[in-house]
C-alpha cells in the first residue's frame, strides 16, 4: 500500500541527515523532493503545492530541540500534515434511524455491489445491525444475482424486484419491507453511472429525494488516482454525498486519491476496501494511514484485528495447557487459523513498525502456512495430541502424506518444540520474573 510514495518520501528526508539544524536552504531542497514524490503519486497539483508550503512554514517556525535531529523533526511535521490532509481523524458514520438508510453511488466497475456486501457484513457483525441489501441496479446483467450471492455468503437478506425497472419505486418498497420485517438498516446498491450521463444522474438524485438517506457514500477505485478525485467532484456537486469509500487500496502503490480527495471535495474518506474477501473492509483512520506512509507501521490496527479474533475463554484454556506443557498440534493449527482470519499476511506484517520496507519485495501470500497445515493434517489424532511419539517411521509416513519431505517435517517439529518451551517459560512465574528483570536493565 503506497509503497512508491513511502520510498520517495524516505529518500527526501535523507537530505536532512547529518545536518545540524533546519535552514531555509535544506528545507527547500527536502520539500522540493517531497513535492515531486506527491506529484508522482498522482496527488492533485494544488494540494501538493499547499501541503509543502504548510510544511515549510511549520518547519522554519520550529525551535528544534537538541535531542531531536532535523530529519526527525521534518518526519514529524510531514506526518502530522499528511494526517490533516486526509481528514485528521476517523469520520463519523450515521446509522441512526429505523431503518437507517445508506445510499451507494459511484462509477461503473468501482466495486459498489461488493462493497455493499462488505459494509452489511461489518455492520451486522460489529455493530449488531440487522441489515437489508437492496438491489437497485436494474441495468447491469446479473447485478441482482451478484447481490443475492453476497447476501447468502454473509447471512443478510436481499430485497429485489426483478420485473420492476424503476429503482426509485424499488427503494421505496424496500423501506416498507424493512419496517415489516424488523430490519434496522438498509443499504441500497445502485447502478454505476457516469457524471456526464444526465439521465442516470437525475435518477440517483430522485432516489435520494425519495428515501432521504442518512448516509450517501461515493465508491471509487483508489487506483484511478486523479481521475477518482475529478469524478468525486462531479458527483458531489449533484449528490452532496456524506463520504467516500476507496476500494482496492491494497493494490494502490501511489496514494493520489487518498491524499487528494479530502482537500479537493471537502468530504471525508469513511471506509476503505483492502482485499477481495468480504471482511476486507476498514474504517479509514487518517493518522494511522500517515503512520503507514512514513514506514511507522500501524500497530493499533494490528491489535484491533487480533482482538476481533480473540476469544477470552479459549485464551484461558490455552494458557492452562501451556502451563502444563500440554500445548499440542491441535492448538498450533487453531492458532494458524486465527492468524489467517485477520487478513492478508503481507499487509499484517507491514503494520509492524519497520517491517514494511523490509518485506516490500517479498512475495508473502495466503498460502504461506500451506506446507505446515499439510504436515499437521497428515498426522493421526494421537500424533497431534502427543508429538513425542513421532519416531522415524511416523515422520516418513507424514512426509509422504503431506507431499513434503522428512527434513521439512523435522524442521517443523523442532520449531514446534522450541515454541512450546518458550510459551511455557513465558506463562510461568520464573519466565515473567526474568522479563521483569530484563526491563530493569
């Protein structure tokens, strides 16, 4: 995510490395590179110019503390201004109302229908809502079917009228249906349209007037950069939407849309799509995104993702097993499944401060645990529970059954044994005391 921009900004800060203080000359040189980095990232020219002027003003107005190097001070100023540029803090999302109504808008192919499903899934699982998805795209072949498939996957009802070609009436009828069936949230998927298509723009304006939604979201493909910003501007003039959704952010190496859209349209980015899976949706946090752009990671989001998969009762049970040295391969594979549920492995690793640029050229996919899982699944239930019985002949059988070799099986067993010892040490009083002693050094 935004790898190219991160790399260019890091190089620009190196101009200040070794400098004793911030001066007008070295600031100008640094910010010239920052501006180039922003423009290459497809950031709006006016936005890039105003951004660097603000940073320059703040940098030259700073009394740099002796303990803080000029390079560190510049990184801090740029970080804070990036966060401000993207909105400062996470925007509010209004789902009050019975039912609350969310109207989706955007271009053809921007990912509205898929995002509607993701949003319904998130609001159902995290906010306890009982949503209804409404099939308001009466033009695209198979649009209704796509929404029905998504609804089935996440356990959410879909309202559709396949013989009705009037999206305004469909939306109005869906509200009545929601009230009759106890649905407290409606997400209306609409047809993709071009801002220059007067008929289609009039239609979505009519839907807005008819249903009076609490939220109108404009969905846009972040990888289209400045085109996304220009389109958002056109739509906002007609719809006055409440917020922006950036899809495909995980594949965006530049970041132009994310950095420009707030300043050009004056509407916040509310959500981002970060992958193909139906749980690949995040609330947009400008300050955390600034952290990631500057290679500081995003440890808060990583912890939140871990907590979503965290089961307190299961954790207590596991701690008891570890303390008794009974942690086995059943527990091991269960932990792997928990990690996989958190999302894309490379994206998760990049949230750890300092790790992002180290792994940017590595290919880490969701199959990274495939070999380990194959080996464990080739064990008998007895072998998983009692790893110590895995002698030579058993290891050879497991290797053959998992499509690996004995060396790989031995390597996994050694890693497992070391992990078990370390986990036991950490859960015992002696291990905790040793950690406290280290902290005092």
